[in-house]
C-alpha cells in the first residue's frame, strides 16, 4: 500500500509543471521618498547617536568669581523621535564623563515625552506631549540639576524618513533643582515654574538642536535661564559635533547678597555616529 501511494505521488509531481520563479520587485525612487506604512497608517522613526572625545571650555563671569577652565571628557548623546498612528514619542539622553585640573567634569541628562500628533498630512501636524526632564551635570565653575515632572510640550512636527523638523514650547514644574555658578554662588530651583522652547532639525548628514529653559525661581533675584545648542555633521560612521551652553541669572552669595552671573561652555566632540 505504501509503495502504491509513493508511486502515485511521484507521478503527480512529474506531471505538474514547475512554478515560475518569483522575482522580487525592485524598489524605485518613490519607495525611498515615501515614509513607511503599517496597517494603512504612516510610521516615522528617526534615531541619532554620537559618541566621542569631547573638549570643553567653561567661563564664569559675575556671581562670586570670574574664571575659566578647560576639560576633556567622553561624551555620548542619543536622540530619537517616533510617530505611529497619531502617537508621538521623543527621547533625548546624554552622558559625559571627564575632568580637568580642578576635578570632575560631566553629568547625565534624560528627557522622555509621549503624546498625540493631529493629522494635517501623513508626515506632519501639530502635537501635544507630556513627560519628564532630568539633568545632573557640572564642574568646578557650574552645577546644574533638575527634576521637572510633569513637563508638557505643544508644537508642530514634520517627520518623513530621516528628515525631521520640529519646533515646540514646553512648560512644567521643577520639583527639585539647582543652578550654581562660580565658587559658592547658588540658586535653588525647587518648586519653580518653568517655561521654554525647543527646536530640532535633521536632514541628510546634519543635525541641529536648540533648547531654552526659563525658571521663575523662588526667592530674591531675577529669573534663571538655561540655553543649549548643538550642531552635528556625519560622514558614514564619522561624526563631529559642536555645542554651546549658557547659564544666566541671579545667584545668592555666601554674604547673603544677590548678584548676576553668566557661565558659558563651548565644546567640540569628535567620534562615531550611529543611527
């Protein structure tokens, strides 16, 4: 019986003509220009990472000292945006470990927010997000710390493939924070209202990031402003980034008085880029 079935199966296999080979469709220019689609909805993701050796010059003016210091560190930054069926997510984190002739230089930062983007086209629209912003960094001339929760965002986003343009305002409550400059000048940001703005642009090998935080710090003295800027360029796996950071505002001196202070940092990172 088994032999009869085997002979019959072989006869059918011989009589059946072979199926024509399936040729994979070659992608055309429109495939690469269009954003990916899942279940009929546009999906957008862009992730940028840079890790390398960083040199930074820090200068302090006002407050209780006028001084400057140079530092060397290992710097890593990662920025990601995602859009899927109306949901939008932004994650931005950084790590810097190094030092100078006066001690430690570096810190960590973490931002994460999610929300909804309203439909204008498949690649753009206004959005709202909510999340958290945390910072802990410094050196001999400046110290910044922040835990802002919740932090709300409202803005406009265009995201298609690796091309991104986003501008937004943000606001929230600083639960804990410090903005210290110079030797012993300090300013508490605890339970302070914050409002600011952010912008990100990516096209081809270029990435630009800007951020502004305006704290209505409690106690005597004018408001405190933090400003961050970064510009990165990549060629295959090689990347170069330049960044600038400013900490401006009144600080409290050990004598009990208040004075205006400005700290500026300018840095250059050379390293590898990852998508």
